[in-house]
């Protein structure tokens, strides 16, 4: 890890003073994934094209660059507005401004080996186009890493429907940035509907964190305990990170955007097969 005179998260991130910041543990987990992916690419003599959507201050590069000694990874970033304090701006292969809700039409399809989108989707009014876009730009066989905050049922109902009413009643002027209230199950169902991927892993973060417990984030064992709980019970955590692989062949499911005319043009036996597939997938996810 990089040496810093002042305490910083995981030895690389001066934006957090806790050595094992549970809030930043998501990025350390991504870095571990990228270490493996980069090593495999090096053996094949290939370069990894990584896209960070919602690049923010470039925090992903802070963590991943520690595992990029051979320059195997090329970093690309997109955000609604690029920040002036973006980490190592000149080290990024490309940086673009764009709205994920627009579908990012300037990005090529089936192009990137890894696509990261951390703490973005909860801020959007709708997520269908966003998820479809993240899947579209990813190469078949590529890795998709999505991170969002979640609630344990039925807390998501309170957050989505009761809290806004309460804010209006008391006249609060606080702007709440989160427009979505996911559970682990609802987010996985959305990915199943809009992304052509197979989920490989769901891991949770920030199981027990914040407030008077924050000083414990300077101890490795506390971080390891939270990671362990996040592996076995991600639905109980404050946030999850889903790691998925894009399917090598186009998915069998019919596009969710078929209009009645297009749907009628699909042969009946295919429509029936697709309906059965979606039903089985939905039933399976509903048990999670």
C-alpha cells in the first residue's frame, strides 16, 4: 500500500481517516477483484479496459492502481459533471461528461472488460435505461460491479413512501438525494430484468457502523467481522455490491420495451418460453 504520513483508509485514501473505513471497504473489495482480473489479463498478454460510471473524485483509481503495477488496466470515467479535484486526471485514458439516463450514446457497445457503477443508481428517478446502458457497454464475458444502499424489508416502504410525506408535513427544507429505496431482492430483480448478466456474488458492507462505533474502524478485526457478516447475510447490511458477468450470448428473454405490435410479431412458442423463463427467475429471486 502507498505510505501516507497521516492516517488514511486502507493506506491509500486520505479522504477517510479511519484505517479500515467501512464506508470505503466497497472500493477495497473492487481493488481485490481487479487484482485477480489484471493478473489473468497479464498472463494472456491483454489490457483491461475499465469504465467507472459516476467516477466522482476518482476514488476507484486510488484503490485499484495499487494492483496495476504492469499497467494492465486502462481507466475510463464518466460522470454527469467532472470534478476539479479528480484524482490523477491525466492518468485516465478518457474522461467524459454524460447523463446515464440518456443511455450514454457516445460509448460503444460490448467494449469494456469491467464496468463499475458505485453509489449512483439510488440517485436516479428511474433505473431501467441506466441498467440497460451499463450492460450494453460491457463486453460479453466482462465483469459488472454495481453498488447501492439497501433497506431490510419493510423499511424500504417507509423510506420511499412515508418519509416524503413526513417531510412535506413538517416543511423540511432538506433535499434527500436518494430517489430509490432498494432491498437486496428488488435490486437483483431489476438487474435480472434489465441487464443481460449472470450474478456471481452479492456482498454486503457497513453491517454495524457509524456514530460511537466509528473508532473501531481503525482495527482490522472490526473490518473483517463486518465483511464476514456481509458475505453470509448481505440483505441485512446498509449497502450491497453485486458482481456479475455478462452472458456470452444474447439473453433469451424478450426486450422489456416491446410495444404491442412488436410483441405480436414474436412467434407464440418463443413468447411462451420467455414467459416461463422470466417466471422461474422471478420466483427464484423472490426467495432471496
